[in-house]
């Protein structure tokens, strides 16, 4: 891992910060630390860690919300710039067969308001050509409640989604909260005291807001399951039902013990998982937690226990291409075909199950099954046409299969054979 001195060698006077691809770890040079006011006297923020050398001097390595100390000094893009970026990005998503997306929040939440404004501007101008489930950050929970926002509000294109909360960080940043230490030491970090997490979820669901909680490490998942179990017991005791219009979700579920897997199933919590990350993380997991890799990305076990799995990408952490995710889920192999029989091949799933994870499950998880998720009379005509039948071809060929046509609401938004300039 480089530190500030390494960056100083190539950029001494300009502020520079490089993110790890999972966005939970970054390294900044001395100039960036200076502009952010980070010195040896700066305390760690509540949900982050400032790396230090043996003398206690910040070494430039920043974990989770410590990154925000520098990020806040970066000029915020204007609404026009964000809208322009969306205009460029959405056709790219159409070309890989995406008709709808969950827009999830980063921990600092600063991207939320301008993103929502840009989406609404596109929608008001009849230029929004993709369905968006717009999630809110937990930091704005009270604001959302005060103005009466509820999960599911909106129309066929743009809706208020879950409230995004964070229980821990990531494996790559060594901030995922583990019950046993990483191979090189440390157990990660808890980003929220679980009593605070309980109060936040209780507050959200009492006002009609469902939550999606980021939890990667097995300790984070276990503690979070205990919170959901406590809430469920309270509802049964008071003979109440949750006021949330759609189920709560746990995001990632990367390192998962069977006891918690069973509890998640019994509680009816949805698992939001990212198949491509499973194959991207093979080397990382084997180095950082070794044989505990058998607990990672347990898609087969979760489906067998009746947990509804919503598949996604966590883009830009991994490729947003659903075909890449389908390939990873059914083969447990990297794009080069390794490992030969798949990584923990007992967790492979079938093509049909992977497709459901990108179609049926998201529709049900967002309360849209009456209008989306299948080609059924009376539903909105969102569908894609592929050049090959992924149910019958060699799974390796799924990676190179192209999208011929993408339709949203019966309107063609992408045609590979359209040669109109």
C-alpha cells in the first residue's frame, strides 16, 4: 500500500488522493492532508481511521469516513455537470441491458442531494430513460421523516428507495468487522454502535421507511441480525406489523455463518449481493481470511434456505454488466476461466436462478412485482434481447454475449443494429 511519501515523490505541490476500488480506503499526499487540516493532533472521525506512522504522524492512508476529511475539500460538481454525466452514462447502461437501477449512497452522503436533483431534472424534462430506486443516507433520516418521505413514493421511473446504513467497511480496506482477526491482524471496525443501529432502524420503519444496511464481515452481520431479531420480537409482543412497504435488506452479506443465514431467512430479510465481487475477491479473501473463504458469497446456501437474493454490481466497485454477474454466479470463475472448477463450486447456482436475481427479485424487493420483473400481460414492457441463448450456451460464452435490443416501457432505448449516425 503506498503512503503519502510515495505520492509526494510524483506530486509534491498538487493535492492528490487515490481511492482503492472498493471506495473504503484511500491514500492522500502531504498537500491534500494539509488542505484537509489533518495533522498528528487530528482525532479519528467517528466512522473512520487516519493511518499513522510509528511516530504518530498521518501517513496518508485513510479508512472509511476518514476519507471524507479530504473529500470535502474537492469541489462539488454542479447540477449541470451531474446531469451531463448522467446523459452520457445512461445509454451505456442501456447497451449492457440495464433497464433499472438502485442508486445507493456513499457514507458521506454528499452526493445524494445533487444526484436526486439531477434525476428529477431529467425526469421533469422527459429525459429520464431508466428506472431509478433512489436510496437515502441514514444521516438525512430525520429530514426525510420531517417532510413525510416514505419508501416507494414516486412514479414508474423515479421512486424513493431504502434508507442506506452502514454496519462496517470492506475486506480490502480491512475495515469489514470480523469475529476472528485478519491474517495480518485486526478485526476491522464497527461503524455504528448496535444500539444506535437499532434506534435508527426502529425510527425508520415506524414511519414507513425501509432500510438497506451495508454489512460485509461476519461479526457485523451477526450483530445486525440480532438487531433485526430484537425488532421482530418487539413487534410480536405488541401485536404490530412493520409499516414498511417493502422488506429491509442487508447489502453484501459477504462472510456469513450458517446461524445468521438461517435467521435472515426466518426474518424475511432480503439479501442484496454482488456476484462479480465474488470472483474479483478470490485472491483478497484467500490472503486476508484464508480458509474462512468457505463462508464467503454463499449464494447456493442462501437460496436453498429461501432467502430472496437481489443481484447487483455495487458499480463502480465491480462491472455493472449483468451478464458478467450471471457468469460469476453460475461458474464461480474469473473471466480467464480460473479456478478450473470454480471457487468453492458448491456455491454455484443455475442460470435461471441468476436471471431471477436480476429480474424477478428486484421487482419484488421494491414492491414493483405487479408491474415489473417478468414478461406478463398487463406489466410494463421492460425487456432485453440477447444475441445468444444464455440458458443453453457454454457458460464461458455468456461473457461475450452482446445485447441486441433494450426496451423500457415498450420503447426501444438501445438497438445494436441501429446504424443511424
